[in-house]
C-alpha cells in the first residue's frame, strides 16, 4: 500500500507493572537518555520495571504523518476468554442451584439451564408484577371511594364541608402558595380568580357560616355544591397535566 513499515521486537509492559515499578530520580536517569522524539504520553519520569521472557513481544510500526507510529495488531488475550463465557441463563441457572464453581468450559456434566426447565420463574415474576400493579391500583381506588362517599352522605352540611376540604387539599398539592390562605375568603379568592368579588364574598360568608355550626337547606345545598364544583373544575383545568396525574395518585 506504499506505507513504510518495520518489524520491532521488545517487551510489552502493562499499567499495573508500571505502578509496581520503581520511579528513578531525575538526577540519576533523565528522560532524554532513554527516549527521543514525539510521544503521546508526553514527558514522564523514568520508571524501573522488572520484565522477563514472558513479557517479550513483537509488533509493527508504520511511518505515518512524518513519524513512526505503533500499529498493534495482536488481539488481547481477553478476547479468547470472552468466547468461552457462559450466557446469562447458564450463569443464572448455576446461581439458582448454588453452583459457584464458575466453570465456563464445555463439560457436559455441568448444569444446563434453559427457560423451558424453569418456567415457574416466569410465572412467579409475572405474578409479583401483577400483584404490585393490583396493589397500586387498589390503594388509589380505595382512596377515591372513601373521598366520594365522604361528600355523598345524608348530612348535607357535612357533604359541602367535605367537598370544600377536598378542593383545598387539591389546591395545596397543586401550588405551595395556597397554604398562605388563612381563611375562607382568601382560599376562595384563589379559586375565583377573575370572578365577581361580591359573589366570592357571599360564598366565603356562606362557607364560614356552615363551618361554625350553620345548617344547609335542600335548595341551597344544590346551589352551593354546584357553585363549588364549577369553581373546582375551572381551577383544575389550569393545573399542568403531569401535576394532575401526581395529585390523582395522592388524593
């Protein structure tokens, strides 16, 4: 291909061997005494490393972009080891039966594991997931039923108060600012943004009255519950979608 190359023999020293080596004082041995030319590592200290014939190696250098550069074509030994590694289910099968030998050979006396031999594991996992989903949905459903029943009782006054309490709990989760509202008028102003102040004041006076011992008549009950539902639906539409999902799980 027209690229000058040369065959080089020497030693291959890995990083751990360098760490275990001895750093030589710059005054005794200088970097320039052992290396010249460009280096990707830059100027380093001289390190004495013990090597033997096991570290002997040969490689190729190619003259590229004006300098000799190492072209290492020898595959690492880890690639050969990876070819004998077991698949996940084989290792999982040995773990199930407590076999910690870690033998990755081809011995046919070892444990052969497949999904067909342990279908029960799939059923157990699927059952656990289904149970967790049912538990999650069941808890939400119970909260919804308890809340719904809370403002659909025979006690009309209690129903209005319970529904208003639910509105306030929802608003507290939707915005931290709602917690600053200290009375019915301030709370309703939060729900009735842009509404007629006189209507807000009238509804606030009504809520204060029934909260401190007042009674709700039949016709008045339908009117006031209708007003609260309209306010709450209008407020809820302004809450971001993801926040509404979060509040749905909590209330």
